[in-house]
C-alpha cells in the first residue's frame, strides 16, 4: 500500500493538493494522497492540462477524458470526471448514464469524434494513422486542437493507469447520484478495476 504524506508533515505543494480536495469534496481523496508521494510529478501533470485546456475548452477536454477513462476501465477517473462533467454542464445525469452504457448520443457530433479518438489512443495507439487525426479535422478541430486532444487523452492514460497499477482505493464521488455512480462503475468493466476504500 502506498503511504501518503500525513497532513501535518505535508510540504506546501502537498498541503495545497489536500486543501483543494477538501474544498471540492470535503475529503482528501485516495488518488490525491497517492499522487502526493511525488508532488512534483503531480504539478507537471497539472501543467500539461493547463497547457491544453485553453485551446480545446472544458467540453472537449471532458469528452477526451471520459472517452479515455472508459476505454482504460478507470473507475477513479470515470467517477471523478463524470462528476466534473455534470458540474460543468457538459452532460446531464441521463446523458452520463447513457455514456456509461456505451451510448454517446448526449454529446455533440464533434465531441463523439473526440471520444472515439481518445478510446482508440487508449486501446491501440500503434494502429492509429493520419485518418484518425483527419476525422478530428473534419469535425472542425485545428491542428493545435488535435494535438491537444491527443495530449489530454494521453495524460488521462498516464494518471488512470498509474492509479490502477498502484491499487489505489476507489471512493465515492461526493454529490454524484448513486445510480449514476453505479453505472460508471459498471462502465469500468466491473470489480476487477476497483479496490475497496477500506482495503
């Protein structure tokens, strides 16, 4: 089990990570505690996200993130970003339930193209060709946005796969309807990807 720095011993960066979680959900999440073991890496991850968001915006970022997380089977990231997508108005609860079941129709046509691209990147990137980028271009995205969509999906792979490999416990997402949370857990291919919070 990964041992996180306890709050009294946390350095300034870790203290900021913990405070952000408490402000957002009232608790410090297990995935944040795991990443707090290397706060410099977490800061680098956040800088990547900060570099891609301005060009693609929250809706496209969440589409790429959710598409990648569903393909990877990341319960952590499906719950966290399902909640974030709801709060940002990207999708409503019915649309998120449908997404969890493999129906992406609540997203726009261009966002569905992003979800598909992120899923391919997350499952078999070696088979991707310029045709994959062309589909994004045909959906209206610029070359900068295409690169940033790829980086957003790749960044999700970095974090999601690290959390899975480290067996980080999966917790409840505060404020997320239990039925929606259950659907997202099923979308992550069942219990093989979950580690009970009390393990």
